[in-house]
């Protein structure tokens, strides 16, 4: 899984640089570890309907803004959770809960994120109804 999906600038919407330094202990590897965990948690909700490899391969403004924000919120939750005595967890808990709620809605189809879907063999990308139906070709009783 690509870990360059989230950039340090993405955190500025929900925390300042000082808070991020405290949460990561000023260690970029700690931040990347939390991002990998968050990305996998997000993907576990969205993978049945959406091609998460393609979604995470997007860069810059091509990334889905809600996916970026949800992933950042979950990464920050894990970073706060890893602190001794879970300091600063209260504020992160609410953002985490809202992010999980959005993921649950997206996984059930109650909200439609603009994420790439899986393409079938014929290029069909309609996954709104993953159950396909049809019948066998008609039998011809030509003797």
C-alpha cells in the first residue's frame, strides 16, 4: 500500500505543526506507521465497492478530499492513542467516530464517495448492484 497518499500538509486542517510534532514525537516514521494503519482501516470499509489501490494512487488535487480527511482523522486518532495515558484522546475520539460513521455509510452505499470502482472484464464499472443476474443462452433443439 502506498504511503505517500497523505502529506504533512493534510494534517493542517485539523491540527497545527506543534501538535503533530508532539503526536509523532517528531518522528516521520511514526507518522507513516499511523498512516499505513489508518489507510488499511479505511480500505477495509471501502474495498468491497471501491478500488482502493487506484484511490490511494491519486496525488495532489486528484485525491478524494473526504478520503484524505477521514484517513488523517484516523491516523491522528492512532497517534493520540499511542501517547502515554492516551493524552489528548478526547478531541480525537469524536473525529474518529465521525470518520468511522462516514466509512460505514459509504460501505453500505448510503453515501456515494467519488472513488474509483472496480472495472469488470468488459470495462463495466457499475458496482451499485454487485449481484449480476441473467440466464443461459436459449437451448436449441435442432436434431
